[in-house]
C-alpha cells in the first residue's frame, strides 16, 4: 500500500554472515547516501574515500578502517559529522513477525526482513539509521589525514632529482675518461 510505513528487520545472522561482512571491504565512503547505488559510472562523482580490507563484527555493529580523501568531507567530519550508515543491496522478504529475543530491537513487530546483504557504500551522515553508536571512532591520538598527502610528494621528488643529478654526474665523468 502506497505511503504505508513498513518495519523491516535485519537479522544478525544475515548482517554478520562472512560474505555479507566481506562485501563491505574496499567499498566507497560517501558524504550522505547518494541518490543511486554506486557503480563504475558514478563512483568518481560520489566517492569521498574507501573502507578497509578487514571488516569485522564489533558487538551489534560492523567495524573497519576508513580513508577519507576529500578535503570537504574531512572538514565536515572534523566539524562533528561522523555517524555512519551502510548502503547495500538485500533481498526483502515480506513475512511479518516479531523480532526474537537476543536480537537488536527484540520484541518489536516487523512487516518484512532482509537477507543476502551485499555492501555498496558506507555513508557519513548526520543521523545514522543504526543509531549514534554507528560512527567514526577516534581517540585523542588519532588524526584525520588526507590521502594522498601532498607533503609526501616533495621529499620523493627531491630524492628523485638528486638521483637523476648523481646519474648525470656519473655519465658525465665516464664520458670525460
């Protein structure tokens, strides 16, 4: 029925399946959810970073590292926008029931449940669907860094220029012998 609110349950056994968790490895990090799924045609437009390779369970959430390589998004995170929301594909099964004990939201009725979850992106949002605990976690020793760091290029270029100059001097010396 159009306009009707549907309560959807995501069973922990589906969220934490090894293949579901692995599907969130190396996916784009976005600033808010994009209006469409991310693919090779629009990734440059929406991607602001990427998730890490080690996605694992942390209580009732997923945990991984993220790299943010967009200055505007870094500024927003430093300003307090740091909640996270997973964007994914899933099969939705319309079968009502009550969330069983031991599950997040136990005792709440649902109209449908999701299975076969496959990650598409992780969005940095103002208000996470999974609650305030779904967020970028940093302690005082952490810092947000932009990757690639332009300051890293200069020493590499300096070393390359020195190596080329030394090679030219060697060639020049060999020619004068």
